C-alpha cells in the first residue's frame, strides 16, 4: 500500500510544480492605467523621475511574465502602479504650489495698488 501511494503523491507534486502560475493581468492593467493617468496629469513636467520609474518597473514586470516568473512580475507591476500614483500626487502638489504662488503674487500686487491709491487721497 505504501509503495503505491508514493508514486501517486510524486506525480501530484510534480504536476503542481510543472504548472506555471497565471500572469498578473490585473496588476499589469492597474499599472498601465496608473501610468496613463500620470501622463494625463502632466507628470512628465512635474514628476518625471517617478513616471520614469513607473515605466521601468512595468517593463521589468512584462519581462518577468515572458520569463514565466509571475510572482516577480506581480511585484514589479505593483511597484509600477505605486510609482505612477506617486507621480500623480507630486504633480498635484506642484500644480497647487504654483497656484498658491500666483495667488500670493496677485494679492501682493493688489495690496500695493491699494497703498498707492490710498496715498493719493
């Protein structure tokens, strides 16, 4: 009985090892979408390093899929998405800082005009 169970278990284990995990299609799709969103938010101008990192990680993920290293591919795809989301956040922050600076300049100009007008009266 023992001798019949050993080959059966061996075949089962061999079959489990031989099957390749599925590609991380959802993670790859999420990374691609996050990169597209970053590009649309002008990340190239404001957060180019983060956007480049996202693209690099996506490339590594795709290469890992080609090498059937799905766990690694999933990790790279998730890192790509995170880098793209960071690019979006940094872009938003930079745009907000620009708007804040412009408002401060406008306020200062208005105050200066009010002082000049007040001095004439």
